[in-house]
């Protein structure tokens, strides 16, 4: 990457941060999976949209390796603004500030995350879109693991929830130039993300481009809607130092109440254990896969069952064996998997449940259970959220279980509970 190219992208990012921003917002995980348009929802011409909320949380974490528990707290400010800049031009700014206690040794308790900051141009007929800046580009219909979400790794600057949908929303975007062509029943996009820094930067106000833009990357995505019930996307991904990877996902309406999804990628790279044990790493061509189905009842109960597979993860590792590094190496490995948003086990099952209006009209339930097939360890998470016009009150509970040396059985926090209050302006 030349100095001129790096300067261009940094200038585009700076411009996006300085300008007022557009009337569209990046698509979340709950957007219609059959929609093959741009991952932007274009609002009425000339409108502005500002979203601001503050959140406070207090909780307690029961430690697996300590007799005492740890009190936790968090304060957050979440801001998103979008607006029309000129005819055909729009932009978006999305930022989040978190004050978290306690944080791991060596990390600041204050963390600012510039999630998105970009400008965009759209042709008069809506068929061509060009974007430049930091964009949170999300792909894949799966709930807990997304093999075709190629820009997910390194984007989690801070983890404030166990909900995979919220993690995708709150992560850092990647500085890129992206061009899209949209037509009836299909779309084609090309995204180029250049290398802008070498290493991650944990400083409070850092843009942390070393986490999201530490090598040159290109992604080509082709979307097709075969019918009103079936849609798909195909991907060609290339990053500096690795051979090209392929990917595809598919979403199908099985009935008015049931939706199936499939997601697959294949590439050649090192296994996830490389660098965390005394054993030599290996490079090979393997697959990633996620597939499942969601059924929604008339009472607004939604149940999703999903199977997940990561060919680059170890299959039933014995962390006590010579060369494996023990518990510390395992925890470092699990931390690496979380930062990369990778599946830490070779195979896993996920059951995800939501219930709108549980007992009360404005009380919602969200919960999931993830099971490691290899060692039968489990991670469960539950959230109860009550809505008022401008305020949400939430209770969250997370529990991990499993034998010593298992994926979830060795997590430092055995059980965490917290209460959150969220005020929307």
C-alpha cells in the first residue's frame, strides 16, 4: 500500500467524521434475510436521523478460580447520526463510549469505539452506490456464527454483552472503499480495505485501525434472489498473505412461520491453536459452516436451532497434555477466538429463543444455549427487558458449565448477573 493510497483512505475517514451525516443506517442482524439490496436502508431524501441513548449497569460475577465474587459496573453513551450532505451524497457517524469496571490488567477502563464514519454517493436511479470511510460491513444470516462475515475479526474493541446480534452491531467497522451495483433480483459489490496500521491500539480514544486494517483485503459479493422465498449470496475474499477464500449463504422461507439458513466458507490458513501452544502450527484448506432454522408462532415466540462447524478449531483438545500449555494457554486461546469472533470448538449447537410480550405487553425475553459438541460444555445466557416510552430496564444472567479443561468449563466467570437501565433521547 503506497503512502498516497493510505492518505486517501485516512482523508476519507476524517471527512466522514467531520461532516453531518445520512438518513440511512447499517442493517442489523434482524433485517429481512431475503433482502438483496444494499446493506443500507435509504431513508427519505433530505431527512436526518439522530439516535442517542445512555446506559448504566451494575452486576456481580462469580469467579471459577476464586472464592469471592467481583462487583462490576458500566456506563455507556451510544450515538448515531445520519444526514444528507448534498444531492446524491450522504454520510453516517456512529460512536460508542464505555466506562467499564473492572477491566483486564493493562487495559483502560474507558473505551471509545468509532464504529462507523463514512460518506456515500448514490446515482439518481439508485442502481449504483459508492462508499468510503469506516463501514461496519456485516454478512451472513446465521445467529451465533457467521462464516461469510469476512470483516468480523479484530472488530470487537470491547465486549459489553453476550448477545451475538448486539456484538455485530457494536463492533468496529473497517476503513474501506466500497462500490455496489443493484438491479431487480440481484446485487454486486466490491469492497477494498487497505492496510493502515500494523498493530492494535488499546488507548481510549484510538481509532484502532491496527485491529481492523492491519492488512490489505478485498471482498466481492454477488447477491441473487431466485424467488420470493429463496435468496443467496456468493463471495470471493482475498487478504494479503493468504490464498483466496470462497463463501456462500442461503436463506429460504419454508412456510409463513419457518425460515431456514445456510452459511459456508472455505479457505487456506493456519489453525486457531497456532501461537498458543508448544505444538507446531499447520496450514491447510478447511471449511466453516453454520446452518439452522427459525420457527415463529402466532404468540410471537421465535425459536432458532443452529449447527456450527469450524474446521480450523481443535477437536476435543486435551489442555493438560504435554505441549498444550494448560489452563493459561486455553484462556488465551478462548480470548483470541472471541476477538476474531471465531467458533472456538470444532462443532457446536446453538438454541436461540425470543418471546415478545412475555406475561406483560412490554416485557421481552431473549435467551440462548450454546453447547460444545466435543466436550459437552455449555454456555447459557438470558435477558429480560421491559420497555417504556424512553426507558428500558433489563436483567441479564450468564452461566457457564463443563468439566475442567473444557471450552466453557474453564471460563474465569462461572456466573454473571447484571441490571441495566437505558434512557433514549
